[in-house]
């Protein structure tokens, strides 16, 4: 049915969003790792200003990642609900509801 197709498209849209969010989190983690390495270098060089700036940048990325992870959890919940809706609708269409 057309409604079932629309529900599948909705699931695909949610899944696509999750993939984008996952990539963003992975990129931020890569950048945080890179900043941590820089911070170690600035510590060894006794460069407190660059160390402070680097740590601030890493903290900002970490806060952003925390927000992204919360969005991922909410989006996964939406995906689960959408999938269950398709299962329920499929049962209705098949007469097993």
C-alpha cells in the first residue's frame, strides 16, 4: 500500500540521518584525538597559551559530540518506533493483525 511505502521511506530517511550523525561524531572524535596530541606537544614545549587554546577547542568539540550523541539516541528511538509501525501495518495488510 502507499502508506506502507511512505513508512519505509520515512525509515530510510531516519537511517540516513543516523549515518550522517555517526560520521559527524567520528570526525569530531578524530579531531579531538588530534587536539590531544597537539596539547601533549605544547605541554612538552612549555607553551601554556597554545595548550590552553587547544584544550578549549577539544572541550568545545567534546560538548558538541555529547549533543550529537543525545540526538543519535533520540533518532534511534524514532527509527525503532517507525520500524514497529511498519511491522504493525504489514500485519494489518497481511491480515495477521
